C-alpha cells in the first residue's frame, strides 16, 4: 500500500518551495525591503579588546572546524550575488589577521559586487598592494579617540600611533576612508569637534555612531550620545552658514554633513534613537556561517551546516529574510531596547562583525 501521508519535514519543504515560487526574489522580506548588501565576518579574533565590542573576559571562540573556509565563504557569497547582492563588506574580529585573506579577496573580487572592508588598521599597511590588486577602494577604520591614553583605555592596547599612521597612509594611497567613532557619553563626546576638524585637511568621512547594546558591553541609555547632542556641539562650534547638509545615498545609515571649505565630511549614525530600519538592505554572515537578518536579532540561520551537507542554502536564506522583523529585531521601542534579556541573548559585537 502506498502511504500518501507527508512527514512534517516534507510539508515544510514543500511550503518553502511554494513560498519561493510565489516570491521569486529570495532577498526581499515581508515588508518590501530588498537586501543587496552582505557583510561577512571572516574571523572572531581581534588584536584589540574594545570594551563596547568585546566583553572584558573575552568570548568563547568557535572551534576552527566550525569556521567557514575561504571556499565556503566564496560559495555562500556567490549565492547571494546570484540573487542580487551587489555590495560585500568584510569584517571581523579583525579581518587582516586571517592568514588566507589575500585568497579570500581574490575569490570575492571575481564576483560582480563592490568589495570593501572594515578594520582597526593596525596591520593594514602590509596589505596595500593586495587591496589595490583586487580593487578594494573603500576602507572603514574603527578609531574612537584621538587621545592616546583614551585609545589605550577603550581598546586595552597601546596602538594609537600605528593606527593613526596607517590612516594617513591610506589617504595618501588614495583609498576612500571612513573613520567610525562609537560615541560614549563622558568618555569621548568631548572629541566630536576635534574629529570634525580632522576633515579640514583630510578627504575622509568621520562617522559618529551611537553606542549600541550587545552581550557583555555594559550598555545603558545613559551612555548614549544622541543625534541632537552631537548637533549641539556642531552648532556651537561652527557658524550656521558653514554647516552643509549633504544628500544621503539610497539605503544610507547616516545623516551626512560637511563644513564649508573642509576636504572631508562627517556623518551621524543613530541606529538606537532613530533607526533606519525602513530602508535597511543589509544581511550579516558570521564567521561560523550563521546568517543574521538584523544586527539586533538574537535568531540565526545556519547556512554553513546546510552547505556542508551538500544541500541548497537558498531556502534557508529565503526563510531568514522573510522572518526579518520590521524594526531592530523586534525591539521597536526604546523601552524594549532597555530590557537586558532582549539583547543579552544576542552575540557580542566581535562575533557578529562590525
């Protein structure tokens, strides 16, 4: 006798196929957002210990066998590009401490997608030729203080001189440089104007980022420096007619400004107090092959296990994108964001990727 009863697994598989057939673009979510930007973390380790990124006692690292190989990174990235991703950013940890990064850059550069990288810039000087060879022009540098002692305090390492020297080297070598500054009230908010003045003679963009909650980083609203507070500093320090509001790019996370006559610009990313969720086009792939549909989401989808089983990762991607919530992983109010259980179940920032 033929058994026509379907197992739960079979039913789910069939429903997934039907859903994909109905919505051909697997990177479009239920809120109409199309995801064209993939951020790939290459490694969980870092040569700094920034307090907002890594818990004081460190993190439990994934076993090496659980991390994506360069071949697996390429195969997963290729699938995303096939479905419309046109921008890939490599992050860490610190991506340049991964020994096979030249090979990763070579492989990903063969895809029809813009390739960029986020780094702490400590050892980037050793990779200038490799970056140029593979067309990587956009570099984001994490630098939270222009004061050597403050830098040492927040990173738990004495590397300011090296980072600043490499920042200047990148500018000299004609890379498109953005400097990411995580603002923490009472720590570096008094450096806002100093950072903006850095753009007077350097063609860089300084981006002020609100302190965000992640596991182990002791976040609270009292440490936040809001968009309004940043602009207070700006308005007091510069003539109103010299403060230019620039046109933001589509899907931009920041509000962009420039001081008249300055070579560079500055921007504000206020993902806590004024999130950009409505236009979000970003997905994140962790170093151990987990897809996160939102930076704030505590849920993940295991692409690596599926790939290693020889199965298609497309249904997993489609489901992950379809279940993306409208705002901040479900934390659609500041009250919800301030509930520790909601973000303590998320990863530490270092194991997500910047």
